[in-house]
C-alpha cells in the first residue's frame, strides 16, 4: 500500500498518522481500524458497566474528534446490546489520560488517598 507516512522512522507518532488521514491510504486504514477497535472496547465497557456517558479523552481524541469520538458514537449504537450511552469528548482535553493515571496512583483503589 502506498504511503507517505515515515513508517521506518522510530519517531512516527499517532499525530503523524492522524495528520495524514484523508490524504494517505495507509493513514486512512489505520484510523479506520483504530475507530473499529475503540468502538468495540467502548461497547464492551457498556456491557460490563452500563454507563450513561462515555467521555473519550487524550491528545489524539482532543485534536481529532471527528476521527476518534464521532466514529465511536456512531458504531456503539450498532454494537451495544443494552442502553447506548452518550459518547462525547472528555472535558479535560489532552491531559485526561495523565490526570486519570495520577488520580489512580495517588489513591489506594478505594478512592481514598
């Protein structure tokens, strides 16, 4: 598959792939596969926990909501056997993942510090 992505560059990042989405066949395929896997993962969470809202965060989602958040929202409807939650972009922006990790690290698992 022809691509302009520097796939041999160890510095290749998600930002590079998403920046080329729409202009590069390999980037498009990667974005499509990630959207599929993300939607399956969210559907599994829906089946396990039945959330009313799923907030999707991190730098990639914040900078590419139409390629990350929107496809999850569209596909979860087809994949979920139970109530379909609202899927939206996390309010914490690019720091959502780091803040979640910090919160997890400073608690003892029960929510207590």
